[in-house]
C-alpha cells in the first residue's frame, strides 16, 4: 500500500503528525514510501512548538512567533551548553544559591562573550532564511530579547542545572 501525503493533508494533519503516522505504518511494514521527498517537505518551522501569544509591535511579533518557540525547542541544549561552560570555567554550581544565581547569570552574560555567542548560535542556527533577514534588520534589539529570555529560562531551570552540576 502506498500512502499519499496529499490524502493526509486533506485531513489537516501537520507534517509532524504525518511523520508519526508514517513511522507507525513503517513498523507494520504495510506501505512503501520515499523518505527523500518527505525530508524536503519538513522545515525548521515544522518542528517548533506553536505558541499562541498576542503581540503589538513587529519586534514582539518576531519574539513571540520565532524566538520563543526556538528557545523552547532548544531548552535542553541551552541548559547543557550553560553547564558545560560552567565546567570549563570551573564554576562550582553547588556553591551558588538561587538568590545569587540571577546575579551570576547577569554577570556571565554581560562580561563573557563566549557564552553570549554560544547562546546566539544555538538560537540563530534555527532561523530560516527569511527569519534571518528579519533578524538582521534589528539584530541588537533581538539579541537583547534573546539574552533576556535565555537568562530567565536558565534561572527557572536552576534546580535542573544544579542537580547534575558537579562542577
């Protein structure tokens, strides 16, 4: 049996849901499918979580439609990168209390260009070409928003960061 993607689309299924259906069918060996064509249809936008947030300005719209979903998608990588950075600097996360952690984050992001560039790379690497062109129009404002949201995510994940942080 050959499964037609247009047939699945007519039911309003997202590419992610279609892919899950295809994987289930693959396990049952009941159809033939050319994955090379399917890979071309999945874009970076398709794997991001959808967030329904209202926005008033174009900057807020870009933040809510692009930056927030990417930060949510890359959350685990963000935490691992920060922990690895702390290990390399020999920062004792076990000695930092939650009250001092926000100050530590602020100092880290303001004084250390390495962690800033790592986080920017994690986020910007998920942009599509159109999103990158939009980002370039107001990069300094979007960078500020990226760092603010990343610091807040890291602060909210303090227990998770500290849990495995033997550094």
